[in-house]
C-alpha cells in the first residue's frame, strides 16, 4: 500500500555557480557503474536568473546531483524534447515578447555527451502566457498552448532544430461558470495522438477538450465534433494518453477529478467513461490538481494534488480504461506542479514549486505504489521535470 506519511527526507546541498546560457558540466555514472540519467528542470525565474537546471539521476539509488544551470530565458515553465533528443524546447511564460502581447518558445541544442544546452533561437508563441508544448513524432513541428491568450499554435522546426514562425494559430472563444478562473478561454495543454493525426487541447476556461486535425504542413483545423465537454466548472488542465491509444485522461484543476475517455483514433472522438476524485474522501481543504501521466506499460495512472500536496495513484483497467484508486503519497513538499516518470519505470520525480524541491520516489512496478527514496534536491521554484533516455 502506498505510504500516507513521509519521513523527513535527507536534503542534498545545492552548490553550483551560475553558468552562461548553454554552459554545463558533464554528469557521471552511478556508484555501481550504471550510467546516470540526465534530468532537466524548468522553473519560474527572471531572465537574468538560472531557469533551466541540469541534474543527473543515479539509476541505482535515485540520488539527484546538480550538474549545471542556465540563465537567459524568463519563466521556462514547460519543457519538451525533440524525438531525436538532440534538441530541447522551452516555453517562456511571459506576456510580452519583442514588444508584442505574446509569450515565446525557445529552442536549444543538446550536447550528445554532456547534455549541455546551447540556445538556438526564440519564436513568438502567438499568445500570452504559453504553458505547455509538444513536438510531433517526426520532429517537424512544435505545438504550444497559450493560457492567457486562449490560443494554440504550430511552430515549424528546421533541420537544425531552430523554430520558425507559426504556420497555424487557433483562438478559442467562450467562458465557464467559475468567474474568477473561467472568465474566458485558457488553453492549458496540447497533445498529439499516437498517429499525430489529431491534436487535443485541454481548455481550462471552457470545460472542454478541443479536437483539431493536424496535417504534415503544420495546420490545425477544427474537427467534427470540435470538442468534448466536461462537467461545468471542471477546469481541464493536462491530458494523458494511454499507450494503447484507446484511452485519454484529463486532470481537472477546479474540481479535483480525473475524467476518463475512450478514444477512437480513427475518428478522433472522445467518449466519456467516468470521473473519479483525485482526493481522499476525508480531505476538506482547497486543492488544485496539476500534472497527470500514465506508466509506460499502461497499468497505472498518477496525478498531482496541489493543496493536499500528494501524488494520487490509480490502477487502469486494460479493457475499459476505468480507474481504481490505489492511494495517495505525500510529495515531501508544497505545491507539486509537475512530475516525471523515468523511462525505466523505476522512479517518479515530483517538482514542489512552493517548497523549492524536487523529490524522488521509487515505483513498485507490480503494484504501482510509490515509496520515498530519501533523495531530494533544492531548486528555486521548480515547475517542470523531463528526463532524457539513457541510450541518447
């Protein structure tokens, strides 16, 4: 059973000097000779402060070690890899770029040996407050969701990894019942299905998941039906697609629920299956779920709770996609905005934004249960974690 209380974890001292953009030192192997995984952590930071942190994750123990950090990009709050892992892309979650009311997306080259980042260029995200992005499986386009602007855009990727100006921009319209959070559209995430035929955009302000046809030219076109609606006031934030391609899950920031859908990849349609709470029945405080992910084998689903400050775990029924709650594990910090599952399925890394920490948990592959490893690292305002596969 998943632990309901965490013992205080051992703090690791973080003592690295600020490096210029793209300047990192190399990581090493773990104590048992197993190559460490490279981890990148995005944060909320001013442009002249460290924004993207490079860490190494010891695959034998789960220990995190600092490797380097970079300045030069304001609020790199969400990160995504190119499928080759030769490039990394980061949103700059701001409302002004080049004197225009928009945020930006930055492209970095990734050194194949050290993981060092070199800034290539930036492009307008075509909406203020970009908060999520993904890259198509061919590595030809980056797709970005703009929370403040209520837009989604497609930015072509050149052969050298640089971003080009947007080829397609869609703007949402409408509002929801929560007047303080749903006064207008708020595109909060954008994901492609396995075949990259359809783009799914969770809009927190509209209580909808919008569906767009995506073509190789980088165009988003409204599908028919153009969306699926969630319960009023749900506030869908992020999506997780099941590796089978048959199910999709939306974590809802305003209702503390996960909505499960059956997905038809041929038709690009979502059919509601069920909605389950991310919280234990006895919790009474405020809570705002954030990240959601399905394990690579499709057996378990995880979601983060900000307020309850936990990771909720569920077992996934392979035939129906329905969820069975397993339990809740405290994240050892405050406000877990994001987390990442390592490619081997061994670890979950939780980014606690308000307590300035990334905490490592070991995953029981048979039960899905999480257990604290005792390893954490202190970083200022961590809000996104991604892990580079060891083979790259």
